[in-house]
């Protein structure tokens, strides 16, 4: 199982890479294919929405087929196949189709790990293990920053994606070989997804689950690239370095949040405080959008650090799930977490277009204000949620 979890962690590294690499390839894709930020926002949104749409079937598959086949086969055909399609892309249609395939392929990887953690380890360790897995996976954000920019400048983005397609295939076969499925838990015959949706306590957590990852996912996943290029005229290499700073902050945040619920005896207030600070950083970025590149990068690093509460949110929700619905429960939380970013990427792309004009900073004021307000709205019901550290 150690080998299996290691390979799932490597697959999650690539999942994190694929949700963030478009930011660094903004200039090369624009030069080679004539693709602008609005098209890339749609492509990013399609990745997140495809990922989110798969969460319900993935949850069912985890409970019925187990994590080995669910993660292995989807990552092989979706992850490796989608990366190969991206490598030969000739226009927006290819890019969109490839991002959908990659989103489908990446959709079960983290949840397969969460399923194993929930079934094979003590409940009190779930948040720490989940944070550790996300922290390891966030290395994908590092690879998709300056290393990708350097690689794209050296051998070209097509060769880089071809190599990633081959690596994805190797990891997928490794998952099929090494992951061991936990013993199945049977529950009442009527145990279904709707049983979770009937729990009132979850509906106070779900709005924040849907908005929590939006700032980091949307900014690091795409907007950091066009923003720094358009407002501060940064090169691909400089954008890669700025993305690296934000990625390191995201990893540090995940590591910092991991043990806090056990140390402080609360999940709710750890999550709430972190997301308040994230909202402050996003809204400050909207207010001081063109003041200084150093301030902008510092605020985006703050977004990455303070916003890394998703593992604790999942642990908060998981504490209310029946055992036989663990797979469906964790994927339900992930559906809202990833789906929220997908919807926001579509919305932010349209807001960016509507605010475009002579002032290059105006579209980004609108984008960051939209993201900040959305996060604040998610915090309002969460403030009334019931804490649970069991």
C-alpha cells in the first residue's frame, strides 16, 4: 500500500500541474495558436467542470470497484490521453477537448487517496494525512511554474506535454499494479448519495467548500499569467518565477494547516480564520492591482498560503458521513470544491472581457473583486456550521 499511495501521490502531483500549467503557457500558446486569456479561461474552466462532473460517478466507483481500478484506468485514458492530445493541439477546440479529458483523468486521484485514508487510518489522522497528500501534490504547482517556463523555452511546449503524457501512462500502470483496495463496507440498502444531501449540517459547509479553492485555483491556475503580463509587462520566465513563489506559499499553507485542527481542538474556526485572511488578500489585490509587482506577488502568495484550508474543510464534512458512504461523501465535497473553480473560471473570463478597455488593469480589478466577494458569500453560512473534531 505504501507503493500504491506513493504512485497516487505522483498522479496527484500531475493533477496539480495540469490545473495550473496554462498560466505559464499564456505567451507561447498565444504566439503559436493565437489563443488569448479568455479562451484559456474557458479551457481552465472546462478542466475544473469535467473534474467536478466526475466526482459523483467516481464516488460510486470507489465504494463499488475500489480505488485501484477507478484511479488507474481513468488516469491512463484521461490523463495520459488528454496530455497527448494537448501536445498536438492545432487550435482552441483541441485545447478544450484535451483539458476535458485531463480533467476526467485527474478526477479520481486525490479522492482515491482520501478513500484509503478514511478506511485504513484512524479518523483523527484524516486531516493530517489529507493535508500531507495535498502538500506533496502541490509540488505539481512548482513544476508548472518556472521549471515549465524553462522547459517550454528550451524544447518547446509540445515536447514538454508529450513527455508528461508518457509519464502519466507509466504512473497509471503503476497504480493498477500496486494499489490495494480496502475491504468493502456494507451499509443499509437505502444508503445513497441523497442520504448525504439530506444532512442539514452539510449545507452550511458546502457553500464555503465551493468557494474556498476559487482564489488559489483561479489565480494560480490561470490569472497570475495574463495579469502579470498585461499590467506589469512580465516575460514568461518572470511569470514562471512569480508562479513559483505562489506555489511554495500554497505548499507551506497546506503543511501549516495539517495539524491545526488537532492542536487547537477546532476545525470550523481554523477554516473560518484562514478564509477571512484569504478574502482580505484577494480584495486588497483588487484595490492595489497596479501599485507594485512585488506587492502583487506578495498578495498572491498570501492567497496561496491562507487559502490552503480545503483538507480541513473535507475533514469537517467527513466527520458527519456514515462509514458506508465515505467514498460518495469525500467526492461530494470535492465536486463542490472543484466545481466552484470551474464555474468561476467561466464567469471570470466573461468579466475580464466585459471590463477590457484602455486601462490594462481594469479587467483584473473586476476579476479579483468577483473572486473576493464570492469567497465572502461562502463564509456567511459557514459561520453558522457545527464544529466537529471527531
